[in-house]
């Protein structure tokens, strides 16, 4: 689940008539703004990405489902943001939420969503088009920093509660009071919220913190570690039962959830989900919105002809040749993957297992579609020959590939694509004096002897084929390189995104991610394949 912190909200605890309203309102999600969310993913919500009807999102404290404080009772869509209004429950936890919102302790909201339709840009940032709005939480600090403040406090909180007699009576004069006012708001009305005394409890026998508890507190740091360390020192000196806690004398063994096994940072990602080949040639939209299973991509197989007029100077026959256009049928391929997660795995893991698995599922889709595009491209290309590994033979093949692309077309090669193995071999190829054939520096005296590979291909008069843009893609077959004219390689794609279904019988959720892809090479001679042993 993605947790996205919005900018601001306001508290409206009482109306002009003095009756309790107990509501907060503000911005739930700003649109078209990138921000880093709870799992370190950079995301942006598009207008219309959140629903304004259906089941109302619950209002939590700190994204904790065990601390509900209300419900979102109004959602308003604007071009700039999703606005909300939430009703705070008349409970002790709800009272605390209103107090902390009014005095500025909590001044932000954070939306929890499950993306159902989204995509990634070239920088790997998620763009959310549709999402399930699961909950909204009150939080003290979020991604927007100081800009995420409460806009105003419309009125103070007014409550009447019966006093609870625990250790002593709490009189009217002893009740804590709170009033809040801002220059732009009406005058605050004094609010009174009783705070019952904590029930007396016998002191519990202190147990020496275990090594695991001590290390967990060390990782958390701050006041938690100070308390555990102080208790450890005191126990060694006096064998006393005195581990100080927030309220009462509670040992860490009595609250196992407060000192969890620490998770240091996000899950390490060992795959870079990029599509080098697809990114280089670009992804195109399907014609007619992609509503058909196949589509036609026309190419010219025979051009018309122009020549000198034959026969007599006048009335001689003009050259004539009929243009032939091939109707190439291109099919769509479906790429999909699915995973089923138990709700225990979704709810009990940190970092959230569902988001980690969804990110991996989308990344695997990227790798699979790039692999399809690369394989289709290499298969459709023309083999020019096998490089024997020498610099002379490599130069011969590179120029030969450029020649075959340019002959009869006046077009030039723009790219060369290869796997990591071919890239390493190409970069380590040296001349007779052990100097790199493709140096990084073109300055004499700094290894810049063989500078043929330093240019950009624009035309024959200014540079040469050794200025090709190199694409290194792990999906290219081993010991293979392809020199090609990029506009001839066409990749089409329609990403359908995420599908999700609940499985009540197994208390789980099944999710799949899918899309359609097609590849077309306009002319096989515009892609020249070079292999080596």
C-alpha cells in the first residue's frame, strides 16, 4: 500500500451554533506532484486517480488500523487535488486526535491507497492513474516537510464527559483546558477534556534486558535506548525492579511489539528494471486505440521510376513503374504475470510485502517486454558476417554494415545494440600498440590516438559509423551486435496495468499485471547483425 502525505487540512470542531461538528478537512492528495512515499518510491497522482464514491475510507492514526478515529464522509475532486472532509468519532482516541490537530502536534494527513492502474516514466517514477482509496491517516511529519501544515483551526473542541473515579476525584477546576486561535479564525472557545488518572498497579519484577532487546533498543536509539541502558546499569548495581516506561513499570518482555526486530532500510533490489532497447527506439501507441487483435503496417517494396526520356526528343516514352506497397500484418502479444498474497502477508510485513511484490511484478513485465522486442529485432535483422576478433576485421564489418544500410536509401546507421559480453569485448579491443580502439578521451597524449569513435552520426561528410550510439542490453544474445537505423525499428505497446481480486475463501488477494506489445522492422537490411566466436 502506498502512503502519500498531502499538504494541509483544517479542523472544524464546532459550528457557529456551538453544536459539535468534530470534522477536519483539507487536501488528501495534490495532483501532478511527484513525492517520495513510504517505500521510497517516487510517485505522482493524476487527476481522477482517486474515487469520489463507493466505500468511505476510514480515518486512522499513523496508518495503524488498530487506531481508528473516524471516517472520510466527503470527497471532492478538483483539477489540482482531491479534497476531503472527515468526521471524528466521539471516543477518547478521537478526542486526542482533535486536540493534537488543534494544537499543531499533528498537522498533516497521509493517504493510503492500492494502485490499480499506473505506469512508469523514463526515470522509473510511478504515475498513478487509478487507485483504491483504503484509508486516510493523521500524521505529524511527512514528505512535504514544513509546507504540510494545518490551514486553520475553525473552533475549539467542546466535550462533556463524566469523570471517572480511579485513584482520586477529578474536579472541574483540576481538568486540563485547551484553547487555540489563529489570526484568520474566529475566537476560540475553551474546551475541556477530562483525563482520568491511571489505575494503580503493583510494580512488576524487572528482568534484565536480553541481548536482542538491548540491540533492538540500540538501533532505535534516542530515549528508548537511554531507558533500556539505564535500567541495565541499575539492575547490575542494585538488582532493582525499575525499568521506566511511558506509563507504569513495564518491561520490554511485556510489550513485545514495541521493540521489533529492526528493519534497516528498504529491501535491497538486485535488478535494475530498465528497458535499454525499448527506451532507445521509443514505445508507440497502437492505432485506433488498440481495439483490434492485429493491425497493418504498410511498407513500399517497389518505388516508382524517373529516367531520361527515350526515343525522339519529343513524344518519347517516359519511364513508368508501378509502386507496390506491402500490407504487413502485425500481431499483438500479451505479457502478464500474477501473484496471490495472503492478507496476513499484506498486513504483518514491514516493509509492506504487497508493495514490494507489486514493484517486482511490474519490473518483470518491463524485462519481459524488452526481451521480446530485442529477440524480434535480432531475428528480423540481416546477418553480415562473423567478426574474427581483430581490430581490422571489426572496422571492416562496421563500415560494411553502414554501407549496406546507406546503399539505395541515403540513410545512415544511428545505433549499435549488444549485450554486456559484446560491450566488454568491444571496449577491450586494442590496436597493435595495445592502445584502446575506442578510447574515452580524444586528446593526444591522454590515450586519444584512435579517435574515430568519438563522433555523432549525422551524415557522411562530418563523421563515420564509429560514432554510433551504443545500447547495452542484457537481453541481447551472447556474442551478438546489431548496427541499425533506429527509425526502422518500431515497438508498440499498450500497458493495461494491475488487476486485483479478493479471495474470501482463502483470505487472500490475487493480483496480475499485464499489457500488449508488438514489434515491427520496416526493412531487414536496415539492421545489420555481427556475431563473433
